[in-house]
C-alpha cells in the first residue's frame, strides 16, 4: 500500500490495518463512516473513538485533508471554483456547478499535466505528480462539506489525464461509489481522456459502468496533431478503435468532447468530416466553445459558427449539445485559477 493513506484504503484493508493495531472490526467501520460519509477533517471529530486510539491514529495515519486557498463564485450562475492546497503545498483546482438535476463537481486527477494540449492552461508547466485517491476524493468531500449540499455527479475532467494515473483513479471510483461512503452511482461518474488506447481497454474490463468521454477536438489526425501532442503517439483511428471496444464491452454510450477553436476546427467541412468519422456509433458529441488563455492565441468560435456546426451534426442524426458556459466570469476553465496563483506566488 505504498503512498496510500487511511482515506485511500478500502474497508477490508482498513479492517486489516486496525486488526494489526489490536482493534476490533467494528472500529474500521466507524472510521470508514467518519471519513467517507460524515466527511470529517480530523480524528478529533471521531467522537465514538477513544482518545488513546485517536492519538495513535494521528501518529500512524496522518489524514489527507485539503485546505481551501481560494474560492471564486460566479455572479452569472452559482458556479464556484476552488483552489486547494495539498500537504506538499502544491495546489489543485476543482469546480462545483449547479444544474437542475443536482450538484456536479469537476475534479483534478494530477498536479499539472504532461499531455500538452495546446488550448489548455492545465498543461503549462507540465506534470508535477499524480494525485492519491484520497486527494481526489477530498476535493469532493470538502466541496460537499463547505456547500452543505450533496454532490450527485462527478466529472474527472480537471487538471491531469486520469488514465495516466490509472491505479489511483480506479481506487478513487470504487471508494466514491462505495455504499458505505458517499455512494455516488458509477453511472453518475464521468472520466475524460485525451485518448490512451491501452488505458481505455483496461478500463473497459474493470466492470465499472461509468461514462467515458474522449477529448477528440478534431475530425482528422492532422488537425488533432496541431492541438494535441498525444496524436503524434496514437493515431486517431487507433484511439477510436479502443473507444469502440469500450462500448462493446460496457454498453455505455460514448461521449466525444469537441472544443471549437476559431479557424482551426470549426468550419462546415470539419463538421461534415466529424459526422462521417463517428456516424453509426451510439454516441453523444459535446461541443465546447474554447476558453481563450493568455499563453495561447486560440480564439473561441463565433456563436453563429458553433450553432451551424451543431446543425450539421444533427443533419447526420448525431446526438449533440453545446456545453453551457458556466463560471465564465471566474475563469472556470481547467488550469486557469491554478496558473494565476502559481504566477502570483512564484514571482
């Protein structure tokens, strides 16, 4: 269990650890409930444990609890963007979005990212390290505790490539959906990937009915290479074949994320090419007006072009939506708040 703290342990693992400390099995259940259902921040809040045991736990298993460094609240909707500080003083960001169906939280899976997508602020500076399952969980736990409202949907679409942190991602999903914890249905969990074929096929065999979203962003390999360096390593057809295998094994509808960049991938010809690329698949296309960042010269497509792109896909009978822009006034896109914080305190 290298690098795993108590909040990253399954109940059966926690039971074994407590047994090694001479504690009965019911103590593990109590602690698991405190951590994953009641969402406490420290051992002192675990009032049904003896003081002696609490002190021993503090020394043996220091708790991972994220600290809020900043929280930006949108004036246009109820989106809140959080900047959390980790134990090693690195920072990550998460976003809470309110929808009619409930609260959705977008979390980070890594500190930084090494995938290098040209339009994303998360990749600037590269990857620093993977997040532990506990650090992924605690983004949700802190947000739910702070808001006082239940989180019903989770999207692993913040900073980082989830499949590049595979083992921790799987442990995170299983803990998050544990009936003895927050019990968020796996069907309400979405994992977004830029397209790692081996990871996609491995995930398909896990038996977890989550939604998998592919960051496509281009109708062909040439344009994809301009936007996403990963396309130089994995051909688009190779990625799509893995994605189709995922559907065949899981039966879960496929989601394609497509960020529209002015003059790069948003023309009528691109829409038609995309439609021909994915026609016949049980899929949904999520069109995303790209968020401009100062380090890049990409511009968001005009609303007229975005609507026209959508209309063309619909003519090909492809299920498509335009992602509602939330938190635009607080720079809610991936990596922007973290980047500004790092710039401020590194100078």
